[in-house]
C-alpha cells in the first residue's frame, strides 16, 4: 500500500513553508486515503534507472506529471526522474544516456524509442528586484528546493519507488484530493515569474476538471496580458498541448475566462459553439497525445476561425490567395513551422469545396491531391464551412467520391520526346532511319484512346 509521509496539511490558501517538517498523511482523511499509486503502472525502465541511481548513493524519485497522473489513476504520458546526482554522474552510470541542453543540462536515457528525462534537483534562481520575470533556471538545489520551484502543488510531488511512498513538500496531495489547482507560493509572484503558467493552469484545470484556487484565478486574470512577453515558441508549445489534450474544450473556456486568448490568439474570440464543438471532436482525433505527425492538424484548428472568416466572405476564385494572406502572417506570428502551416492552409482552403457536393473536374482534382484525406478529417473535426441540412449527405458523398478517385493522383501521360532528326547521310537509305522517327501511330509507343486527364498545375502553390 502507498503510504503518504507527506506534507503538513496546508490551510486552503497557503503553501507550506519549505522548511517545515513533513508529516504523516492522516489515513482517516478519506479523499487523501483514496490517492494510491499502483506500482504496476510504473514503467519498468524508470524503476531500473531509479534503483541504479540509489545503488550508487543518489536520491532519485519520479516527479511531476507522472506522480500526479498515477495518483489520479491515469496513465502517465512520460516518466520524469529527479535526482541528487549531477548530470555527469548520471551520464557515467548509463551507457545509453546523453547530456542535453546548454542552459539547463538534463540527461536523456534512451530505451528503444523511449527517452527518460533525468534532471538534477534545481532551485529557483535569485530574482532581479526590478524584473519579476525569471530568465534563467539553471541552479542546482536540494530535493526540497526542487519541489518548491515547480509551478502547481499537484505537479510538485515526488514518488519514492524504493520505499513506495509519496513525498509531498508542497501540499499537493491535499489539492489532488479536493481537485484544486494552486501555485506553489504566492500566485501573483509565480505567475509574473513565468506567464506561460497561465496557459498551464488552464490546461490542467480543463483536462483534469479541477478548479482554480481563488488567488490563482485572480492572478491569472491580472497577468494574462503578460503572455505577450512570453517567448513565442514556448507559447506555441503550450497552445499545441492545449488543442491536443483531453478536455481541450474546457481548457479554452478557462483561457477565455482568464483573458488569456486576447494576447496570444485573439482570432478565436469570442469562442462560439462551432469552435468549442470542433475542439471537442479534435479530442478523439488526437487521443490526448501531442505528436509531431499530427501537429499540422492542431495548427489548422488554431488557424481555422481566421481562415473561415475570410472564406465565408471572399469570392471562390480569390479563395486560395485570401486564405494564404490570412494564414501566412498569423502562422508567422505564432512561429508555426512552415511544414505544418502549409498543410494546414491547404486543408483549410479545401473546406470551401468540401462544403458542397462533389462535382466535376475541380472536385476530382481535389480528391487526387495528397492532402485530400487530411482535408476530409479536418472537415469532420471543424464541421462544414456553410452549415446546411445536407451536411451529412455532402460529407458522405465526398467520402465516396474520394474512394473512386483513389488509386493515387493520376499521372500525366508521358510526353513523347521528339528526337531530333539526325541529318541523313547522303548515302543512307530511308529504311535505316525509320526507327529514329516514327511516322505513324502504329510504329510509335501505343497512344491511349482516352488519355487520363493530366493533373493541372496547382493553383494553391502547394509546397507540401
Ligand atoms: P503533462 O502530463 O501534460 O506532460 P506535466 O506536469 O508532466 O504534464 P510538463 O510540461 O511535462 O508537465 O512538465 C513536467 C514538470 O515540470 C511539471 O509537472 C512541473 O513540475 C514542472 N514544470 C513544467 N513547466 C513548469 C513551469 N513553467 N514552471 C514551473 N515548473 C514547471
Ligand atoms: Mg510531462
């Protein structure tokens, strides 16, 4: 059974003092007693790494999201390890390891396709009096300091695999039990230090169905605008996680309530039903996983409201250009990779045609494009550009049409290269040269009776 020699039970809106002693979790507290870790859910390789570090005299625990998820009886996405060993000491113990990162050095230990992160305990770096924003995060520290530098109490728990106990310096068990998100330390200070925590608060609250403590909700609203200061790639990384997580719909509702959409993605405001439903349908597609292969789809969902606005008003013939003109600057601002923004743009632009029954050559051409299946999937997630009663019928017709047009894009018929006529040797007889220049269809390569239509040049300047 999991024991919880955890924290002093904190008062609702206080975080325990980092120097206070740990106390036994009262087993009589039913919500907390329910929080148990099933050791069978822990990745064997993570246990092996922790055991080896221990054998060599180092503290090592599971930490962060995996402990939270194990306690909530969910399957963790990854297993992060925190240790007292320095990166070089870890590196020496594992042949399959590599030190990564220049600013903050971390060890990656590889087991097949899987990589485990092993981080040395860190502490919050000293602050600049005039600037609450923390710009560096690379000072080693103690186990306790490492717990206190984390964002929310529910993310600040350690799990000691060897002794099968949760170590709680920050009051995380209490908050997990009552489903509450709370910063470790004063909310305003922690949010100002790193405004991206506003996005993380929305993500965990939406995904886990937790409420925000009053001070966290107030601080998030007060400093959400500071997200403008956040490094765009970090903000984008969080946006990808927000769109692909389970509970994405609720996450976005939290974001809007905090005023966090205005500084980073005002194009999706005000959140209306079609967008919230799209986010919900996306949840099935992503299955709670944020993966590089489906990142373009997450980008398309972020970009969809802006694209749909312009597509609903512009002329069909100007559509590709109008979508590109809208998506380009927006994708650039968000720092979306070109590979993803290109596929997102193509699939979004295709939505205008997918709103109507397939018909004629343009439809056939679309069905032969390599992004057609993706465009249909996006259509399923976003719903129709122009909602109509025939919506299901239109979608089914495209599915059917896509099957017929399958078999890959039609190839252009190979152009027969005309061979240049070799000047005839004055002595040569015409018969010796007949093979060089066929004179009739019967002597040339067979010409198909109905040559397949050549695929036209792309109007959409596809670079995918
Ligand atoms: P998920 O299951 O979505 O990966 P997670 O809690 O594991 O959630 P990560 O982004 O993987 O989130 O971060 C791992 C841990 O690192 C967190 O649990 C938290 O303890 C710490 N952490 C991450 N980002 C921050 C931050 N901005 N400020 C403080 N601590 C952070
Ligand atoms: Mg994680």
